[in-house]
């Protein structure tokens, strides 16, 4: 505690009436030290802010007054004597008035309460605090009002958008239902209508695709689909290629031709690169045919590692991997629902004389070239393929022409789809054919169409390769036939590619 204020407080208390003194002391008994100090400070401050006018008790002058006189114990100054004593311990001013008699303490009149005067600084601070409180209250009220307004706006917006969304969904759903109903009716007309030819074209086309078969299954039973497929299929050959029917090495054959024939060859191969490029077309399709004079330039390109969850390479990437100049897509690969990524080939894969896929005792459709550069077409074991000298081969099918005999077929021989095929002429030249499909400009070709094109170009052996979305052809960094896939380029595990022309072959071609 402040010792000075404590001293002043004691002085003030000692000057109080006994009853008030006891009341003050009794009040302070229930206070803590801090509360007591605050109380003392307030009492002292109140005393200092006002001057208390009291009548001081006269000093006792021994022997001046008779003992029996009640006022003998008090000093009676003259009326003209008026003085003021100021105690050092406090600012209490005691005014002594000799003209009045001392009044006992218990009969003193109560002092009027002194009005506490608030300072300007305190008043300004209180008003500032009050203003801040009022501002906060106003801000809270305004925020609540904004929240309520925003809530109302959001509810109105959601109500409007909800109605709009429901209407839109209803329109879309209705349109979808109408479209599906119309599409279902359209499929029903195609597959169960009066035109059997249209049915026989449509059903095989969708059943040959990876995911389109469901369209036929919506309308037809499995028995009906099987009957239609059997009535539009290509015959499976039991024999294989007779390698003696092919006179390999087109370069040697070209060297023996007379000047007239040589001139004709040069017109077909003006740049002397040993490759002819032809446009092919039919009622429902168009595509490209590459004629490669030297069959030794053809090989099977493949990815390094096969993996069910891994990805293959695009045709262009496979060509570049082996420093080729062109090529077409190759054999069959895992493609569930048309979503395969080309990491796992199916059937047999022989590349550069090594068996890369398949078991030696397993039987496969083998389409590839021997070490003597003869195209082999037929069904055999992998061991037999290696025994007859097959160096590069893949699997798919069916065989189109074997030993100069075209495959027989029922109906159209299949549906309209993108197609890829490989063949070989008697002089050894390799035929690489790719037909575009599933486009407004080219619906696609049937197996019968492929057989006819291969026959027109003199094939003695030919086979169908993987088609559909994988069909593609590249030559010298140009995509001659684009894949029908909605994706930019289909990934695959194998491809038949064209290697660069050797110096010897190039010289023979220019001489011929």
C-alpha cells in the first residue's frame, strides 16, 4: 500500500464519529488487500477534492475556567479571532470560529454529499468506448441483416435454378428417351426388317468390333446372331503356303525384264525407292496399297517387353524404333471392350528369327516371312514355323488366298470395317493393304473386298491382319491411312515395317 495515503486515511478515520469510524472499519474487514487499498485511495482522494469545514475542539487551558462550568474546559477565543489550521498529514482545512460554541460530535449536522466531478479526459474516454460499443452493435446488426438478405437471395436463386435444372433434365431425359427409342426402332428395322442384305452387312460389322456387339445383342438372340455370322463367314484353309510357288527377290526378277517392262516399272516407282503407292477404292471404302519389290525389307517390329497392364507403341514409334521407312499395323493383341493399350500380343510373335510370344507346341495362325523371303500363310505349331525358317510372323486371320486359291465365303464374307492385310505376288513383291472404315467417307471393307483387291494385285498368298481401330499405314513420316480410333494413335505390340532400301537393291531397281 501507499504509506502516505495510509497515513492520511488514518487521520481521516480518527476524525470521524465513533459510529462512522466503526462502520468504515467493519466494511474494510471483509475486503482483500487490493480492495482495501482501492478503498483507502478513494477516501483520500475524496478528502483532497473538497475542503471539509469543521469546528475544531478548543484547546484546554488548565486553570482558566472553573471546574464546575461545563465550558470551563474549552478555550473561548475572542469573536474577532478567526484562524485556520492546516494539518501536514492531510489537506483537511480546519476553520475555527470563535463566535460559535463547539457542538458535540454526535449532534453535528450531516455533511452534504459532494458531487463527483468527472474529468474531461474520462468523459471523452467513456464516450469513445460507448461509441465503439454502439458501432460494434450496429455492425453486428448489419451483418445479420446482410446474412438474412443473402440467405433469401440464395434461396430464391436455388429455387429458380432448381426449377431450371429440373426442366433441363426433363428435356434431356425426354430427348434421350426419344433418341434411344428411335435408335432401338432403327436397329430393329435393320436387323429384323425386310432387307436381309442390310442385316447381313450390319450384324457382322458390329460383331467384329471390340465393343459394338452389344448393338446386335439388344435386338437379336445369341442363336440368331450365330446364324447370321455363319451365313457371312470366310472359309478356313486347312493347307499352308507352298513356298516353291513364290519366286522371291523381286530385284532379281526386275533385272531380267526387258526395257519396255522396265519403263513401266519406273512409272510406278518414279523415285526408285522400290515402293509403289496405289489408291484402292470400292463402293463402300477407299484405302492404300503399298507394293514393296524386295521382300527382305519386310520384318515384324515389336515392343521390348509384354505386359497385360503395360502399353505398346504407336505404329510410327515402332517404325522409328527399327529405323524403318514405313509400315502397317500387325497382329492380334489383348483389347477388352476396345480399351486395350497394346501391351500384350495374342497368338504367335516371331521377330528376327526369335519366338517372342507363344509356345513351341502351341498351334497358331501364322502369317509371316521365311528366311528365303517367302510369305507363309497357314495354321501350324510354333515349332513347325521355326523349322520351315519363318523369321518374322504374327497371328490374326482369316487367310484370304493360299497357293493362288482364294478363300470361299458365305454371304458378304464379313461386315464393313477398317481392314489391314498382307500378301505376296509370284515375283516376291510384298503387298501391304489398309482400308479406312467407320467414316462417312469410307464405311469399310468386307473379307470379300480384301480378296478381290489382293487378286487384282496378283497375290498368290494373302492374309487378313488386325483391323478396326488399329488399321493404319505410314510411309516416310506421312500417315497415308489414318486410324479410325477416336484417339490420336492406337498403341500396339507388333507391326509389319519396311526397312530402308539396300544399296544393291537400289542399283538393281534403277537399272530395271
